[in-house]
């Protein structure tokens, strides 16, 4: 009876938030190491391998170094905005995870407009970048923040239209419902039309949409080959170049949390979320907790796979020029995703007759 009281509900909600937060932070520590090791492997070198067995504690050593370093604030900076910017970036990056379904029954807030909530959070994340560049009182961070904000806003548009195609297939803005309707095997995943063999023709549209979503995610998170906050002619690290110690760490954690969020979104929207790629009737007799852990295992494996793709792209694809970046977003992805919305809408209305 205690858990149905306001105090019990508060404790339960705080516990769920802490569980998700701790899992993300621990995952980031090892995914960041994996990012560096994959990059090193492509370049035929070892990467971090000294701190702890096989270098597994390298990320924790880096964290300790950042925490112990002195916070340096430029003399002409707006100190309030300067320190608020990384905090906003960090908070919004983790706030988006509130509606992300990790496994059956594992979601902090199962709201019916989860997709709209993600749109709102992702659009607010631009403010952290702009505030960080402006408050530094230096022209290069300011220019880097303008470039970063422009590319983030540009690719949010195409991401939005791609997600609309998923909403048309699933008929819901609820992320849990979107995952549940992809149950039964990989042929029911949205990347293949979301309706088994009868909706397979929709895969001709949804497979390119999943690729556009992945590439747009690289631009949205400022990942190579779209890491344009840092320009070749400036030789500085973009909007966060004046940051050090913990504020810089908050920027980096927020950036990597957004990368993992995009991997989770691709998994949830296109590749079945926690659903296994094949029917699992044997889990029907399992304890609900065991079934949830089984679903979480698949969800996490898919995230690791897409993070691996993020890391490989960083290592093997050359950087774009800024005009190429904008042309790709506005002249290729936007018209293509608009046409895809019309095609999927037509398929939902007339596909059964075909």
C-alpha cells in the first residue's frame, strides 16, 4: 500500500531515474573506451591499454582527471551563462531518456506523446551549444556554436519527417506502442514495413529512411564526418574550446549521451527495440522480470551495434565541407523524406487494396 501513496510514488520514480542514469553513465564509460579502441584498431594501433586490465579503467581515470583540474573561466566571459550552458546540455541529454523504453515495463515515463517530447528536448539542446559559444567571449567558440546550431537545426527537420513515416506505420506517438507493434520477428520491424510480408513493399521506402536517420544522427550529434563545430581554418575545438575541468566534462558526457540516445532511437523506431529478431514463445512461461532482462539484452546489443557503426564512420569517412553538409541536409534529405512521408501515407491508405 505504501507504493500507492505520494511518498511511495516519489521514491519509486526517483529510484527508476537513478537506475537509468547510473546505467547510462556506466555504459558511456565503456562505450567511450570502445570508441577509442575501434578508432585505434582501424589505424592499426593499440589505443588505451594501460589503466586497469586491457585499459578498461581508462574512462574512470579521465573522469578523475577532469574533476581534479582547475575550472578556468575567461576574464571577459559571462560567468553565469558560461557555467549554465554545459549544465543545460547535460540535463537535456539525460532528460530525453525519460520516455525511452528499455525493456517490457522498463520506462520512467510511458507518455502517449513520447515522440513529441523527444522533439522538444532535442530542439532545446541547441541552446546549450549557443550559450556556451556566446558566453566564452571569444570569436572562434561563437563561430563554432553558430555552425553547430545551424547543422543541428537543419538535420532535425529531416529527422522529424523520417520519424513521421514510423508514426504512420505504427499509428502511435507512444514509443512503447511503437516497439510492441514490431513483435514477432525481424520481418515485423518498421525497417521492413512493420507489418510482416503484407507490408514488405513499404521496406523500399523504410530502408532508405533508416539510412537517412542514421546519417542525420551523425550530424545532429556533431560526429564525424560532420564535426563542423571545429573548422580546419580555425584550429580550435569549436564552441567548447574555452572550457576546462568539470564544465568541459559535462559537455562531453552530454554529447556522448546524445549519441547513445540516437542509437537507442534507431533501435526503437526501426529495429524492434527490445524485441528479439526471431519469435521467442519460450519466454511466455518465464517470470516477468526474467523476460524483461531478456528484452533489455536485445535492446542493449542493438545499441552496441549502432554505436560500433558510429565509431567506424568516425574512423573511415573523410570530413565534409560546410556547404556539402548543408546541401546534403536541405537538398537531398529533406525532399527525400518528404516524398517518403507521402508514399508511406499512401501505402497506409491504399496498401491493403493492393
